[in-house]
């Protein structure tokens, strides 16, 4: 995608130190987007992402923030405004499966932690960013959900699936709310992607799951990032409130 399509655009990518977030930040910056690489604890890996971007001539900055914390999210957004003057694109990628537990054995703290990581973080980031987008009558918001939202998730992952499916309703409702302001809101649901998340989260070897995927291979973070890039572009101006599944045909 030509860099001219993203001339002077500014993006925040949450959870951008590894996996889909890292690939998205790199592709954004390589296409001319001034990119904020958000990370929580993995500073070394985030710096590796920054190094790749800078070596290819892109522009990016690191911003540490726990996106489950409203104050830290506000600070991240303000740092972006101070540095680049605006925010055009928000990629809500931070999230994860904390622990596999049967519902009957799930305590309140695990439920709350899963919702905080996957839903509250998205809400905080959107709430802090939207006023800046409305000001410029332009914005692109992409929420990274999961195939678990469609199929209920893997073994003992009901809470995670619930949180990820909640992103669907939020995406569709927010798209209606913000459409008149020139802001689109979409979600992407990846299937089995080769990332540190899936390596840790799945109970078996990833390669052993290939037979259940119609295209007979695992997906890559770069493939998800490419779809994210399209939804963040001007070409996708008439696309909003949609859920894009990138699963190799898996359901």
C-alpha cells in the first residue's frame, strides 16, 4: 500500500511489542504512519520493533502504559498529541487469555481481570482518543478480537471468549455512534496465528491443529497486520461496523 495513502497520519497501536501488534506497528510505520508503539512490560521487545521501524525509514515512538489503567491511557494519548499533534488511527490490540479455568471454579478476580484486559482497555483507549478524532472529523478504530468470539474458544476459555465477543457489540454500536463524525470502527477476529500469544495459550502444539484449518496452515501476524492496515486506510472509508475473520476458513 503506497505511503501516500497514509500521509501525515498518526496511529496508536496497543500491545505492540510482539505478535500482531508488533507487525501492525511495523507495517503502519513502513507505510508512512507516525506510530506510537505501546507496551506494558516488554520494553526490550518494543525497542526491537522501534529499531526495525527506524531502520526502514519510518517514524515511531515508544510509550509505556498499562491500558487497563485509565490514568495511564490518558497519559499515553496526551503524549501522542504532544508529539504528533493529533491521532487518526487507534488499534486496540492489547488483550489475552489469562488462565484456563472451568466456570464453576472461576473466582471474581479472574473474571474481572479478563474483562479488564480485553474490554475495559479498549473502552479506555477509545474514550480517550475519540474526542481528538471528532475534532478533525476523521478516524479509524480497529479492535482485535478473536475466533473465540464466534466459537466459544478452546478448552476452558469461556471467559476469554465472552470478553472477545463483547468487542463485537462495542464495535457495532460505536460505529453507529461515530459514523457522522467521519470515524469508522471495525473488528478483526484472527484464528490460529503464529504469535507468542498462541504459543503460550494453546494447550497443544500449534502444528497439530493445522488439520482443522481448511487452508491447511497457520496464519501469520503480517497477514493480520495487512488487513488492519487496509481498515485503517482511506480506502476503507465506507467500511464500518464490520467483523473481519482471518482464520483460514476455520469456524
